[in-house]
C-alpha cells in the first residue's frame, strides 16, 4: 500500500542492527 513503508522498515531494521 504505502511505498515508503517498505524502505522505512528497512531503515528501522538497519538502525536496530547497529
């Protein structure tokens, strides 16, 4: 639905990964 939701989730995961 929201194309920004996908990249946002990836960014959030990247932050948690660090």
